[in-house]
C-alpha cells in the first residue's frame, strides 16, 4: 500500500531528483510575488533552498505583481532565455 506523501517530503524528493547531488545541475524558475495558488515562500523559495542543499544551483526570477497566470513576463524573461541558451551549450 502506498501512503500519502506530505508537501515537505515531495519538495525534498523533487530537489534531490533534479539536482542529483551534482553542482552542474542547474535550475531556473520564474515566480510571481503575488501568486496565491503557489505562494513564493511556501513553494519556490523552499524548492530553491532544498535544491541547493542537495547539491544543485537554482536561480529564481521574481516577477513583481505577478500572480499564477501565463504572461509575457515569463516568456520574455531575458534571464530565463539566457539561462536556457547557456545550458544548451556543449
């Protein structure tokens, strides 16, 4: 029987799996500071903390006034574009 996993265990598991304990594993997230569905402090900030504790690096771009929606601020985020292009290089 599989038991329910709590949010903290899920964040820890995600951080470990994504980072693999490897400092070369990098993550980048974009988060609105007014997101009421996925609050910054309870989710993205926690994931960043645990991801880095597991050995990876995680950058967070905070969109002032941004909520939980698809917006040009995400798709036109120059820092995210630069991160993706840098990670795509051999």
